[in-house]
C-alpha cells in the first residue's frame, strides 16, 4: 500500500537526487524541498518547494499531512561552526519539531559515519557504539541522532538514523570497507520506510563489502540486505595504492580525512570522491 505523503529534504543534492524517483513511486504525493530555487524532471506526483530548514516556519507547512520525512537536507561537508549550526543542527531540530506539530509518524534520517568517526576501524564497532564525532559536521549528526531519541521517547515519533559511510565510486583502500553503492542506498531507504516498526534504529549505510569493519546486527529487523560488494574493485585499487601508514588518522579511523582536518575546514577538499549512478 502506498503512503499518502512523503517529504524529502535535500532533494537538490546528490544523494537526495538518487532517491526521488523511487520515493515518488512509494506514495501518492511526494514533496521535495531544498534551498535551491528549483529542480528538474519532477515526477507527476512530485512538487518542489524551496525552503530553508533552519527556519521552522518554512519547515512546518511542508510536513502537513505527511506520513514520513526522509531527511537528507544539510551541508554535506565540514564547514565553519555557524554554517553547521544553522543548516545541520537547527535544521534537524526543526524537522523533528515540525514532525511533532504535524503528527508525522517517522523520520528517516541521513546520519553519517562521522558521528563515530574517531573510533578506530580495527574496533569493528556496532550500531551501539557511543558517539565519537570527528568534526562539527559529525557533531551535528550526533545531535540529530539524540533528537531522534528524544522525540521517540517523549512524542512517539519513530526514526531510522542511517550512518552513511561513503556513497561514491570506490577509488582507494578505505572505500573497500566503506562503500555504499547507490543501489544499496536506495535499498536502505526503502527498508527504513517499509519496516512496520522501528522505534529508533541506528544502521550503518554500507554495502555488502567483504572487508566491512562495521557490525549491523543490531539493525537486522530493518531487513536491509545490501547486494553490492566493493571487493569487485580491490585488484585495481591495490595495484595503484601507496603503502599504508598506520600513524595516519585518515587511514586508521572511520572518519578518514575528517579525522585529521582542522575543525571547520572542508574534508571533501582532500578527497577524490567520484560520483556514480544506480545500476538498476
């Protein structure tokens, strides 16, 4: 059965853009929103509303009558604190507060590995790992995950917090354990929407990677079954890789370059992220 209404934030962004077609097929009405003036190729049942998530009065009307919110809207990189505060912290708070006001059932939230980015990869952490942010960006993800707990315990709003690792084409040794393919991203979001009961669930957004160093057992009830494996790229990656440096935080901690860049300075600027498209 289709949902009556879904709201997608961050619809003009890279990851949000991957989701729009699938989400439109899951509901009678899809409302997509971002700070951009507009987006192209709207589905017949999709409308776009430009809005600043940092302003509650712009967020609340969007959620009227919505069953769920898929919340991807944010600055997607480390940035100065004032920017992160407005877009990522206040923006996320406004999503949950608007959900309370409008009686929304569930928030599906794009959290990040950077909420736990200073844990060591060798620790093979699970979904119950304590927050250990590597940046202002990661700190904002911790705040939003705590919003999810607060609004579940006090207001009964369910949430899935998807700690997305690296949704970009594999291009280095780290990506062999960190990769989340576009198709698996879509599978994860669909599972987060369709699972009947989730309370507050934390799940890592990774594919079925042979070298995965994260444990998703605590989120098995979502029924998320990733199908892609970064090992398909291993031979080519290792043929071009430098020798590992065990003293480099970027190589030994989950946050990668975010684990060693200065607070407020872009982490993506030091990454050679390569976009990819869905296979299906």
